[in-house]
C-alpha cells in the first residue's frame, strides 16, 4: 500500500480503533481538531485524540492516553506523524483510570519505496503510572516491552494493509472450498465475500473491546476460580428486550510454545477436542481466505456435524502478530448467515475466542518461543510457556442468577481443561 494511503488511515481515529489496531486499541476517538497550520508541510488539522490500549486480559487494566497528533509531509512520497501528550502534569482526565499514561514524543515515518509499497519506521515512547498492580502472570510481558512495542504496531499495520488489499481484490481461489458441492451455501459472489470480511471485522472488534470487562452503562462483576464475568448491554442490538450479554473470561499459563497452541486451535481436525459446540463430532472447513505476510492470518467458515442442529455454521478469524494471536469465532445458523449476506439480518452475534501470547520469560525470548510465571506464583522449569485467555459471550434475558453463573463457569472451565489435556498440562 502506498505511503499516502497508509498515512490517511493512521490519521483516522475510527480506522485505527475499528480496523487497523483492534487487538491493541479498544476505544478511541478525536476529541478536538485545531485548524491553525503550525508548519509549512502540515497535512490537515492538529488533532487532540483519546485512545485506550489493552493487552486483552480480563484482569489487566487498560491504559488511557490523551495526546496531540500531527501529520506533516516531509517530501514527495514521505510523511511524518508525531504524537505527544500535551498535559503531562495534568491528570484530571485520568482520575478514574487505574493506569495513568502519557505519550512522550512518539510517531512514525512513512515513505514510498515503489508503486503501491511503503516503508514504515515506528517509535513508541510512553510513561505509565500504574496504580493497579500488574498481575504476576503478565509482568514479564510488560516489563520486557512485549505488550505495545514498535515491532508489534508495525506488523499489525502491515497485516491490516494486506487485509485491505485482499478485501478489494478477492479472487475465486481464495475461497476454493467446494461450498456449492457440499450443499451448504449458495455460490458466493464478490460482494458476499466482502460481506464475510466485514462480519469478521465487527466480530473481532467486539471480542477485543469486551476484554476490558467493563461497560459505562451497567456492570456487575463476579469472580470464582479466576473466572471473571461482566454484564453489559448490547449497544449494537436495537431491541433491548433481547437481553444482556455476559462476558466470561479467564487467563492461564500453558507449558507449550505459543505457535503450537495457535496451530492446535486452528487445526480443523482437532477442533472437536476443545470446542463445546462440536465436542467429539466431525468438523469441516467449507471456506477459507488467507491474507497478510503470515499465512496464519485467515477467515474460515466451519461446518460442525451436529444432528440436533444441522444448520449450524461457525465463522472465525485469526489475527497473528509478534506477541501471539487473537482467534475470534461465533456460531451462527445457516439461514441467519445467508440473511447477513443479504443485509437483512439484525440478530446479535455472540463472539467467543482466545488470546494467545508469549509469556515474556527472558530465557524463552532468547529461544524465540514462550515461557515464565504462572498464576500460582511458581516459575515453570521448562522455558517454553505461553499465556492463554479464553473468553465466551452468552446472552441472558433476565437478572443474573447463581445457576446461570455456574453454567457459564462450567463451560469456560471445561474448555480450559480440554486444552490443558491436549497439551498434557495438568494443574498440580
């Protein structure tokens, strides 16, 4: 993608939050624009923006930033974006934030290197004052700079650019699974394929933004056996009588390299080992599109064989970056899916999924795999561990009851136990 287009995307708060960095920025918007031109090469107004950044773990506090963003055209084919917090000593806007944070001079340089191809140099420089303790499970990730480092931002940006190109240039062989021969769906048109990518865009954004386990309208929190439940209204659902969405999540350490865990969760032949929807049954992938410079980035439509629900599909997207991967999926009835393709369906999609990451252990980083501290404050003996977060969304139409909470806890605990069993990792 050309430097001009990349610069335009990075200056758009909505694009950054919803499409470019959904696995880092869980909320963001432009507070104010200043029209006065400060330099000859300034492009557009100076913007005062807000961004919330999160590691996507239910018990880790997100970081709130407010800063100025300026874009300047340096020369033909080269743009500079600079970001800095203007009120380093003013913390009034962060009074309710457990992680006060400021952007010191940061930004990126984008330049064309050939037609349609650009080079990005990124610099991150922040100061954080955590009033809430970082859980020991994630201390190495933060203290070794893995959570929000420059390399992660650049590679996620690169993935987004590849995905955008794929969206605009989808070819038939990217969906070469014989959908029509299996009798599952109609023959997909170009617009249908774009619609599928739009659906997974929304799924991924919803999944990531809900991982902070809070909602400004209404929230209840429960904690039992390290499983966190939060309840919030579905803001995208036009019919409030349809109920509340319950987010259930937990994080744990697993004695396996993160690449191996990603491969396991994406292996269609092994899905029945952990997925409560199709446990023990036959599962087929009926469509797949891959994008980006890593083939692990993909969108899949999955057909589980369930006698009682023969019309059920699962739509899933996997996004990979230097820290690990986010896998978001949602079960959906075939008729509802076709209705979505026809833009005539308004039901709520309940998204579940996984966040897999390196655990930040220095020994593992030298070995280029995972490893480190556990939730029980005990360091593992083998340096090849990973951090895994499991999250489910369930809709509930009445007041929260302990029976319902127990059912949700059972679902998430069962999934965790099955994953641990697959890697022969048992709790002491």
